[in-house]
C-alpha cells in the first residue's frame, strides 16, 4: 500500500470514531508500528490529526453550530439516548440539568418520571416540563440570559447552584475524549457544568457519537469523574472511556 493510500485510510478511520490506536491501525493495514508512527508524524505536521499516547485523534473539533441548527441534527440518536437516560432517573430524585439540544430532548422523556426536583439553567428544559403539566418541582436558575442558547449563566447562576445538592446531574457536553475528558466550547456553559458536577452525587453524560474523540476549549472534568455515559456509539468504541475511568457506559446502538 502506497503512503498516500495508507494515510487516507488512517484519516478515514479517525473520521469514523474520532480516535485510533497505533496497534489497531497497524493491524488493519498490515504494516509495522514504526511505519504507522511515521505516517502519524507526517499527518500531524500537516495539521490533519493530533498524536496522543498510543494513537491519534482528530486535529480540532468542528466549530459549534447554532443552537437551532443543532436541534435538527442527530435527532433519532438524541431520542434514543434520552430514553436510555430516563431509565436511570428514579421518581422523587433531585436533578441538575444543563442547557443543550440533547438535554432538551431528554426533558421530553423526563416528563414521564413523577415527583422530581429539577434544577436547570435551560429555558427549554423548564418550559418542556411545565408544558407537559409535569408534577415535578422546577427551579429555573437565575442569571444573565444567553443570546445564542436559551439559558442562564454567570455568577448568579453559579451561586444558586451552590445552594443545592442533587442526586444526579445530567450534562450534554460539546466534546468527550478519553484523555481530555468532558469539554465545552462556551466558557460560561462550562462553568455551569463544573458547578453542577461539584454539587451532585452522580454524574450522567449524554453524548452522541459525533461528540466522541473531540476536544474543545474549556475542560469540565476528567473521565474518571463520570459515573454514567450514554451514547449511540458502538460498545467497542466506548471501551476506551471505561479504560479512562468512566464507571458505567451504555450504548443505544
């Protein structure tokens, strides 16, 4: 196999799962590890990927699309993830829920769980639960109003989060990587997520396969701090997250 063909195949593998291991590439292409290492060096030099311990990941996350656009993509995957996540929520639980398109879909399924205390900075989550005549108690966090995402953020929001301790927090990050952990593009959204993580007993991350293997600019937590990860990625692709410390992973695929 020629160099160009080999490197194209490597990029196709990364494009599928977001992250590849050197040993796996060598086995797939039937070449030596040293050959693959040289290929990865060249691809990294060209800005096409980023080398990490044992393999490589995509070079950079794609720019975050507008909220209204994101609501229309991966809709089936988000519904499947939401249904699987709701199965983990017990009646009477207290929940933090952050703002995102996946958590907005999750709220549509959460209406079937009775007598919750839902604390959220997401206007969509709050209005979805209220419109469904949910018997849950809904606390919409105060703060500055976001311009792009219908949510609140800032010092007031963080201070209000600190007044509570919930059974579980449900987060929908922009990116999730085995080494970098949970990351967000927006610094204010990341600050809210970090505060929710600090004041909960259990963390639940909702991430469709397009978010896996990417790293964005603001770190929320390491994989070792995640209790549950639900994704539509293949079970095999989620194994690296368990190895990085995620306690429980579930694939809806």
